[in-house]
C-alpha cells in the first residue's frame, strides 16, 4: 500500500470522526428536545411521530446517496431485530425524560452505554478484556452510581425519577450497537438505517393504538421544531453517522464517541431547561468518561 493511499485512509477516518462528533452533539441536544416534546404528548405518540418524520426525512438521503431500498434476507433479520431494539430504546428514552431530568438522562445513558457495550461484547462476541478495560468498567459503574445517588434510593425511587428507564435505555442501545456491528457484511448501512427506523415506526404505531394520533397538529411551533430536531437531527443525521462509524470503526470505538454526549446533554439542559448540575452528577460524569477513555485507549 503506497503512502498516498495510507494518507487518504487516515484523512477519511478523521473526517468520519469529526462528523461523528457533530452527530453526537445532535444526540446531546435531543435529550432537551425529548423533554420538551414529552410535555405535549404521551410516550407512544412521541415515538411514533419521531419515527414517522425520520422516515420521511430519510427518503431523500437514500435517493441522494444512490442507494436502493432493497434488503436481502440476512439483512431483513437484522433490521427486524434492530427495529425492535430501537423501539425499546425510544420508549425508555422518552419515558425517562418525561418523569426525570433530561440532563441526568443524557449523562447516565451515554456514559453507561459504552460500559455495557464492552461487557456484552465480551460475553457474546468473546472479546478479551485487559486490565484497563476492567478498571474502566469499574470507574463507569461507580460513576453511574454517583449520578443516580444509589445510596439514597430504592426501586420505587428509580421508577419515579426516571433513572431505571435511563439504565434500560443504555442497555437496549448497547444491543443496537452490537446488532449494527454484525450487519457490516450483510447490508449497506443506509438502507439498514432506513428500514430499522421504519420497523420501529410501525411498532410504535401499534403501541399508540387508542391514542389521539392526530392531536399533534393542534400543537404550536415549539413542539414541531423540537420534534424535527429529534427526527432529522438526532435520528437521521446522528444515528446514521453512528451506524456508519460502528460499521467502519467497530462497535467499541464507535461507542467511545458517545462520551462527548454527556457534556452537550447537560449543557443544553442547563441552557434551555434551567436544570442544575449538582456535585454528584459532575463527579459521576468525570468517573464515567474516564472509564470510557480507558476502555477505548489503545
């Protein structure tokens, strides 16, 4: 391989990393968006309209990139599994932000996710653990405990303040990461992303039976702006870039970029929602981010 080819690959990798950081910033903002959308409507309706808008936004992306809507049988199986997991994630995500703090959720989910991804990769994919990986996981777990103030809560408290939903959201997204990594040689990430969102949208539609599904058209501009950012910014742009990075960089390296989300999630929630950053959240975030860094350190 000549020098020019190597330099081209390195440049392409850095460009992907920069775009991925922007996508993660969109994810950070999405926690504030979800909190605002949740003030207007129920969790199932929030999920359905997010996926519905995302699918509409995604159609031009497929046309623009020259990809086909066609998926083969192997790809279909992965899409169905991923669509179900994305539905679960979005349920825990919206429900958690409705009853809890968006900033806490953005920090807790995105710091625990890489830890859980590493553990699941070790169990399912037989990835080997190094000493730094174990130390990183321990730091991340202690960070999560600090964030939810584990010493002062019982199971009822976890349900009422949304933290159990955030923990389940982190677990379900770790599964999304592993399934997406497995799709690398079976289906292109663009139709994979589109059909995963479409399946999740269909499942969300079934969950919203009995809900006033057209009531969203009575809401004002604030609802629609936040919904569009949730759909087009976080889901179409952020999630698709994340899927691309998972395929090209691997599940562990891609999930490491999620450690940038807590900063933007907490920042946006403080700026737009007036939420406060307490000492436990700050210390827990530092420990969790340090843990993620150790796990992904070469």
